[in-house]
């Protein structure tokens, strides 16, 4: 069982930056594909970015060029650096850990609000 704890959300003005962190415990962190997802009110949860055990990344189109995902396997953490934030980035952001077959864990979520 993997436990994930997110931190770093908050209120930021458009154009600002936030850094989200996810601390993992209870599993072999380095073996998991880690990701960030987000869910805005009335919308389905959507992928923001994922990172493999070796550090390879993939980003949703909305995140490319603005967000950077990294991981530290020694500290069992993943970090999502979000720059040039827009109001449409407002959502609850969830950390995810996945290892096939069937091991899929979620954090409790952290609110990001982009508003002037």
C-alpha cells in the first residue's frame, strides 16, 4: 500500500507560479510511474503530466512549456513546477502512483486556484 501526500496548492494570480509536491511512503517508489492529474468542478479528472522511474516525462498539451515534472527517487518525492498559470488551471490536483498490473494509488488532492 502506497500513501501519497500532496502539498503546495493555494491561490495565485494569473501569470504566477506554484510548486506542488507529493511525498510517497509504503512502497518501492522508484518502481512506480508517477503522475499529476487535475479535476475542475463539473469536469472529469484529466492527466497533467507523468514521469517514469528513469525520469522520462510526458505532458498534456495544456501543460507543455509551462509545467515541469521531476522526481527524486532517493527522497520518494515528485514535484510539479507550474509557471505562467492561467485561470483555466484552477482545479484540485491529485498525485498518482501506478505500477502494473493493478497497483494504482491517489493522494487526497490539493486545491490550486488561479484568480486575480
